[in-house]
C-alpha cells in the first residue's frame, strides 16, 4: 500500500494539486529505497518506513538539482536512524547443523 498523496502534500505544506505526477514518482522512489535498504516490503502501516519515505520525498522535491562540490546534499538526517531497526542483517553466519 503506497503513502497517501494527502499525507505527502501535508508533509510538504502543499495546498494545491501541483506536481502530482512528480510527487507520485518521488513516493515510488522513496518506497523502493526503503524496501531495498531494509530488505522488507514497504508498507504504509509501518510508521518508521513512512516517516523515512516522507523525509526522502521532501529531500527529492526540494533538491532537484544534481549534487556538486559547491552544493553538497546528503540523505536527510534521520532516514538511516528510522530504518536501522527494520534492516535485515546479513552476516553470513550459519548455525552449526544449519543450512547455508
């Protein structure tokens, strides 16, 4: 289930219907990033995933230019902190007698 457009507009303080297609695209990218980073399917029922996606959407919407040495942009503060507890850990450890 995707993030609702109303929540995205509220987060960005947008009161009209401008940039609907662009915001939908940014939401798809953010949801895919969250799923890829955590190793879990994105779900709008998970508040940590939704908040991280909203931060990413806002960053993409506000910073549409490429990163350069004079304009260094990083992922918004808090994205990794919000998603860290959801991330599947891959260590390579196989318990004794367990399957690889």
